[in-house]
C-alpha cells in the first residue's frame, strides 16, 4: 500500500502512464479501478483508501511493482482518473444545489 502525499509523487509515474497505453475503467466498487495495458493485455486492479482517523490517502495496485509498495504507472493513471471523476461529481453536486436554491 502506498501513502499518497503529493501530486509530485505521482508525476513521474504519470509520465510513464502517458507513454504506456493504459486504459482506466471504474469498477462497480467505490474507489476501485481496472487498468488495462493495451500493449501487453495485462489487467490490474487499483484501490484507493482514505484513513478515517486523519484523512490520509492510500493506493494499492495488484501489479508486481504495486505489491512492492511502489507508485506504479497503473496507480498513477487511476489516480488521475479518480481525481477528475471526484471533481466532476463535486461540480455536479454544486450545480444540483444551485438549482434547488433557485
Ligand atoms: Zn501497477
């Protein structure tokens, strides 16, 4: 499990993810993503966790690197997807609240 502390930590892995041919899909579980490497056909599952006591965020990937607690390109690709998804959800919620208030 990797403790996610900064965007910087993910940036190197993000570069690797861009150069690879990765495809991220949400699963039916909250905060879980399936990452497919289109070049190799490998599929890994990435999970994100938020520790309730202090809000610290963690991620885990099922690839060999991820199981060795490395920030792998799958984790990074899924994190980028997850963040974009959370922002979209927040915006949608805000739009819904504004409509209710109007
Ligand atoms: Zn991985």
